C-alpha cells in the first residue's frame, strides 16, 4: 500500500529451476512489471532493462511504481513472458494528506441563512491530486465576517473526510466565510 504522489519499490527474486537464487545479472532475462491501469505508473527510466527494472544483486530485481490517483491496481510480473510466483500483486493507493486549497464546501449555509436560526454547510477534504480523503482527523477553523459581527468556531469531524459547520447569525446581512485547515 502507498500514498498518492509517492512511489513504492516492487522487489522480485529470481530463482532457477532448483530454487536457487540466480546471483548474476542475465541480460537475456526479460523481467517485466505491468499495471492494469495507466494511473499506476511503472518507472521506465534508467533501469538496466528498457522497462526500468534494476538488478539489485543476489537474484533480486527492483522497479518503482507510482500513482497520483487513489484506487486499487493489479501489477503483473513476468520473467521471459511467464508469470512469476506471487504475481499478480494488488497495490492499493490511498489519498495523500488533505490540501486546504483542494478542499470543497457545499450546503445551504454558504448562500443563505436566517438570523437566529441554525445554518449548516459541509467541508469535503481532498488531497493536492484531487483524491477524496476518506478519513477524519483534521481540524478546520472558520470565521464568518459580516455586519458588525464575526462568528467563528471549529468544524465537527464526521470521520469520513467530511466536516460539518453550523452557526447562528444574529444579524441579517452579507457575510464572508474564511476557512483554514489547522
């Protein structure tokens, strides 16, 4: 498992027909790692092979896989066209940390409210790659600046990457919302 925007090294051990590690690099071997989606990128640069696979030594190869899109991906590893033991592999990419500039707000309390009556809106957290953050734990501070009043507070964490803000404006008029990710 990995976080969006990072990479993970996929390591493969190559054995001969008797189970012994093949300790020397064999240019005739073609070790290939592929993904079922273009969203999971198998590094194709600077490897000993044209597909980005590095010979680490002592029968071990490594290739980097990265993605900025959260989801589940299937990686297939083949040696000379045949699947290696343990292949295919499942790679799960989760959202990166929430990015304040990527978070969104929605709800009736953003566009209208009645003085003295509770109003609500919701903050939905996203990472900088526009992946929805599916867990809670953040603190959003907010202010509503309006006619002769500044309302402020924190949001209620709903535990799923969304946060509810409620407020009661006492004075009618236009307000400007200011949100910060603390």
